[in-house]
C-alpha cells in the first residue's frame, strides 16, 4: 500500500541549462483541464494503492509553485478523501524564488502545504546567470524570508562545484546559507547530464567542469561545515537537523511503496513499477482515453527489486538492513554484495557494517558511484 503520493507539475517559465527533469515551457496552461486530469489519475492510482493513510505528499516538477493555490487545494482535498492523512503528514511543494511565486506562498500554506523546497541554487548573481536562473540573489533571499514566515518547514537547494569555483568561495556561500536557520538543505554538485544544454556547451568547449579532485574536496568541506552546524548528511546530497529529514524522499531511499501521478511520474506498488506518459500532451490524451495517465506497468523481478533497494539505500547515512533485504527478495546476502569487495572497501574506510546494517562511510560518499559499482554484484547492477 502506498503511504506517499508524488504529484508532477511539468511546466516551467524557462528550461535551465543543467536540468534533465521532465519540465516543459508552454505559452498557456488550461488549469481546469489539468485539474480534471490530475484528479482522474489520482483516483485510478488510489483504487490500486489505497488503504493506508498518506504520510507524505510531494509536488514536484517542473515548477509546482506556478500552480494556482486553488488547484493545490483541490488535489489535497481529493487525496485526503481517497487515502486519508496521517496526523503529522508532510506536504512539500517545490518552489522557485520569483516574486510572483512568493506572493502565492501564504495561499499555498492555507491550501495545506506545510513544507517548501526552494530552488535558490546559488546566493551569487554571477553563478545564477551561469545556471540560467530567472531570479537574482536578492530576489531569492526575499523569497526565502517570505517562505520562512508562511511555512512550518523550509528547505532550499544550492548547486556547487561550478567551473573554477574555489573552496574559499564555496565556504563563504555555505556559511551564508547555514546562517538562515532552515532545518534542511539540499546541496548538489553540478553534474553535466546527457541531453542538457550544458552537455552541448562542454562538448563544444564552452566551459570545463570542475576537476574531480577539487569537487571531492568541496564535498568534504560541505560535510564538515554542515555537521558542525548540527545538520549532518543523511543522504549523499541532503543535510538536516535530526528529525527534519524529508520524509517523502526517505520513502524512495528506503524503497517503500509510493504512488506517482502526472506526466512522467514513476511509482512503486506491490513489486510493480509504474510509468506515466512523459510529454504533457500525451499524458493528457491518455487520461482522456483511459481515465489515467499510465504508459506502462512492469512486474519487477527479485533482482530488479534488490538492485533498486541497494542503489537507493546505500545513498543514506543510515545505510540498509541487508538481512531484511535478503529476506524480502529471497536472495542470499552474498548474491547481493560481493564479500571480497566489502572486505576490501571496509579496510579502506569506504564501507561500514554494524550488525545487519551496511552503509557507505563519509569518506566513501564522494566516490559513491565507484563504491556501488564495486560492492554490488554485477547481476544486480545490470539487471
């Protein structure tokens, strides 16, 4: 049974050059049509994955803060009717820090949103221009102030390891960020994703990504500063005060079931993977034809489930209960993790084990992809 619900709003005012998310720019959006379609998609999913009160809802995108508050309110009212809400439900909405969107924060809070994830991305105007953002630093900080007054919980994103970024520059940025007193930060190293404008720019020599060794040093700086501020890493790129972790994202990383609706949304229910049509117009057409936006449902093999659980769970500071996973997928532990590599990486302080729990050490987190490729059995990595 799904305990979490993801709602995708695919529209943005502009496509950022680093972004590979399912986001689209449109001249206009028929809000009434989108409301009807999202409600229909939600009802279909609730029929298959209902029965338990929701503990979290996440509006992702795209730019969900472009959604009219009345639409958010209608979707939350329907979700409450279909599933019911846990008393302490976390309802997060991703937001951009434009003045137009910040003006809606109070109404979004009234609609039921109690946590916002704000896409500041940088506190430096030059970096914001490089990242293709539509706001400047002053506008971002103003939106953060409005958000902290409107919502119970506030997180914001920053992107670092930019070309030629020095440790001193990042320390200054992060010290400034930690001074705002939010309970959660998402701090991402710039990654050149396939199919993005930045990939084209790098290929054409427009800029050179930061050296890997320097990027790893900036990661260590990040870990040290956040830990000293009482916000240790609980996932490779996420930092929070104890108890303020994103419950919704923990659902993914702990490999629990969740429902996903809207264009391109993925879901997991009862060993099934669900995929919805990605292009907004295709998703709308599917809902009109079928009453839902599903493109595909796929039964996951034991190997598929083991692979997903490991790749997700080993991102977490808490690691994964390998004995519980072994029982869940009915596979012996040695078929999940290579004993020889576990021993080797353990000796290098890249992997830890305490009883049944296995995790990646702080030293190993900057090398996460290589560590995972080393310890997870090939049959699972390429399942």
